[in-house]
């Protein structure tokens, strides 16, 4: 479904990697590996279309994502390094806005359920600034429960700041998404109990 | 499309309400700048009356400029901007919503107190309605143009000053027609032509600025 | 470096690589033309053109003032053109061109303002009057400053290129509006005395002098931009192989020069 060819990434005036290629089929999970600073986050941003590759192109269902931007973004869920939380809004308000801004029509009850399921039932109406790092991360992850219709999940360090229990839960959710025919692409330094071990793409092998 | 627009509008208005101290600062800035002029040029009523349209317009313009850097800064810092750029809707839609919310929370309060400040400078009663009308047509143009500058200077050191340098020359036509409208009305020659030009400018800005702003945001977040 | 990368980078950077030596060859010719035309234009303006009936000798400043003002406006349009080309075609050389043009445009703008002020003192009795054309010129100078400041403030060259292109285009859309509004605001200035549609109200030699000076300004601009583009290309392409070769050659040339003199 998702494939990349000859990708090269320029950051500032440094070429991070080049000739990078991969292919991701429905139901597959891909872990992006490599040491810090090798360009893992940059690769994810190229794949989402937030950044432009120096060379090469990314294709979704056979179409270049730059030409079919709106269709692609309708099928993509990207959770970046920053959790996209506004401190003045509650987790519930943040989550509802995130869904609505992305173009999903989600009922308030579903948002509440997603937050309860991820373990934030007591923080629903607190302003986000009083949440801990792990809790902030969870608010973002709650979107996963509401985005089953989006086949491609691109996640930047989703396991950071989560406790053991939450890591297992998240791994199960990601495995289930793949079992339903979705694909997941993520960076992580952590081992998580996935149903099937994910394929690994080492960005370091393409470094310049 | 409409639902995205409304979601962004509602959220930004809610944020403006929760952070209303910022709005009050903008308003206080406007009031203080207007009050400085009599100290600078003397409190002779005829002189104040003569400079009133220009002073009110320049103060409104500066108040608008003062808060512009906040337009995208928070969303840029916390990652919301990335999520918005990944929305399936065209970026111009939510840019327009953000600009509208911003204008409602900074431009509208300034317009609301402008007549009171005009009385302070002894502007003729007949000019008040034209002042409000010209500000209502003109300040959205300032916000739209300013949004492009704010998007281009996102996350830069010294971005505030740079933003001023970028957008102030572009503000000049708005200032000319806005203050000119009030002056023309007070001097009896009629403000219609000025107001029509402002209206045309607003239509042009609404049509073009959101696209330029969206392109600028993509460039700045890349 | 591998061969595959070499061939790819040759393809990708084809235009800068070939443009760099071309610019180096052409620039001196344009510079020479600029010098010759400037001398000819000044000679026409200062020795051939008749004294103006109403303004006396002081009017001769127009031989610098008017071409500088024309050039400053025209350069902004050229900048906007290259910016649009860069955004649409994603060609980096276009962005380099528009950034190389900006300082020259600002200098012409400043020159036009300066000579305008010198002309204004004897004519209007003040160095600065808020005349429509001078004021537009001043705003144009601010637009140039904004462009230069923005492109210098952004460290990432790609973002700087594209952000500068956007502000150049926004400015270009606004230049006619600014010009119109400032004219509306104040129509004190004498009517436009050089236009292609109506018969010129000035002596033919005056017009000729001004046109020669305008062409000289063109040649100067082209020469300076070509010279300015060269180091900018080198800086941006410094990771590529051809830049290494070029620099090596130039170092050898310098060493050979020194050796020869010793």
C-alpha cells in the first residue's frame, strides 16, 4: 500500500540519508530503527507529506502522495513527537478538536470512551497543563481508538513515557490494527510485546 | 469542510476566552497609545480633532500588529499545526477560521472601544459611524495580511520585529483608505469611495491571503 | 563518493553547475558595457543635453534619479518572477537569482531616494516632501528590507528560499496597490514626464541620456547579479563533487600565480 523509492532527506544543509526505499503491505508493521540523529523522525515526516524529500517519492496505493494529498491525508493518522495538546483545553476538548480538525465526525461519547479506555477517566475535564508526561502522551494515543477507518498509522515514539501496562495495551492495539488490514509505521527504542514481531528498517544503513 | 472550519473557529474562540488576559492587554495597548498623543502634540482641541482619524487608525493598526505573532505560535510549538496540515481539508479553510477567530478576539474589541477613544480626541459625532465602519472593513485586511507574515516568521529569533518589518509596508494602503474615510466624512466630501475601496481590498485579501498563508505555513513547518 | 551519486548529482545540479562558469564568463562583458554606457549616458546628460528652462542645471540629477527609480521597481518585479518560477518549478537557481537581485534593488531604491532628496531641496525647498512617488519609493525600500531580513533570518536554506519567494510575491501583488493608494493620498508631484504613450515633453537628448543611463543600470545589475550568484551557488552546492573540482582548480591557479611572481 505504502512505498517509497530513492528517498533522500536534506536537513539544513546536511544530507541525512539517500536511496532509501521500503514497501509496506496491508497488515504489516514496520519499525524504523537507527541511532539518534540518523533521521528517523525526518523519514516519518517525509512519509506523511509534512516535509518534502530532496529526491525520490512516496506513493500511497500507487499514487504519489503530493498529487493525491487530500485522499492520502484522509487515510493517514500521524502522531508526532509533540502531542498536539493545548494546555488550556481539557483532554476531552483536545481529543474532540483533533478528530474534528482531521475531518472525522466523532461523537462526544466515543471520545469519552476512548479516553476512559486509555486510562484517563479521572482527568477528562482537567486542563491539559496539569497532566503528567505519560498522561499527555495517552491523550494523543486515544485517537488510535477513533481512527480505525484510517488504514495507515505513522507513530513517532509512541511508547515514550508509558508504563509497562500501557505499553502492552498499545502493542495489542497496534497488532489488532494490523490484523484488521491496516499498516503501522513507527519509531521506537523499546521492545514491546507485539503479536508478530514487526519488520525493521534501519535508516542507519542509508546514512550519508 | 464547514465542520472543520467551525471546529477550528470554536476552539480558537474558546482559547481566546480562556486566555482573555491577552485580549485585554491588546485593548489596553490601544487605549494607551491613543492617550499618548495629546501628551506628545498638546491638548489643543482643534489640533486633536485634526489628527484624530489618523491617530485612531495608527493605534488600531499597532494593536493588531502587537498580537499577530501569537496567531500560530502556540499551535506551532505544541504540534497542533502539524495535525491541521494533515487534515484532509484544504489548509485555506482552517487558516480562514483561525484568522476569523483571531480578528473576533482582537480586532472586534478594538473596534468596540474606538468610538469612546474618538470622543477623547473630540472627533466629530458624524465621523464615529464611519470610523467604526472603516475599522470593520479594514482591520480584517490587516489580520489577513499579518497572518501571512506570522506564518513566514514562525519560530524565528526576533520574529516579532521581523514580522513588523514585513507587514507594515503592506498595511499602508489600508491605513490610507481607513483614516482617509474618516477624514473625508468629517470634511464633508463623503466617505463612500474610501469605504468601497476598503471593501474591495477586503474581498481581495479574503480571496488570496489564506492561500498564501497556507503555503507559508507548509514552508515554515517543513 | 560512488559513481551512482556522481551521475545523479550531475543530473540534479545540472543547471547550477553549468551556470557557474557561464556566469563567470559573461559578468565581465556586462560590467564593461555598464561602464561604457554609464560614461556615454553621463556625457549626454551633463554636456549635451540643454539646460532646463525652469529648473536650470539642477534637473540633471534626473539622469541618475529616474533610471535608478525605474530599475528599483523593475528589479522587484524580476525578483517576484524568479520567486514564482522557483515555487512552481522547484528550481533552486531561481531562488538564488531572486536573492542576488534584492541588494541591488535596494541600492537603486536608496539611490533614487537620495537623488530625489537632493533634487527636492532646490526645487521644493525641502529635502523630503511627502510626495506620492518618493513615498512609494520609500515603501518599496521597506519591502526590499523585509525580503532581505527574512531570507537572512532563516537558517535553513530551503525554508529561506521559499519563505522569501512568498513574501516577494505578496509584495509584488501589493506594489501596484501601494502605488495607487499613495497617489490617491497625495497627488502633489509633477505629472509623469516620460511616457511611451504621449509625446515626450522634454528634449530628445534628455530622453536619450536617460535611456542610455537606464540601459547602463541594466547592464550593471546583470553583471553584479552574475557575480553575486557565483559564490551563492558554491555555498549551496558545496557538498557536490563539481564544486570541489572548481575550488581545487582555483586554488591551483592562485598557487601558480604566486609561483610565477616569485
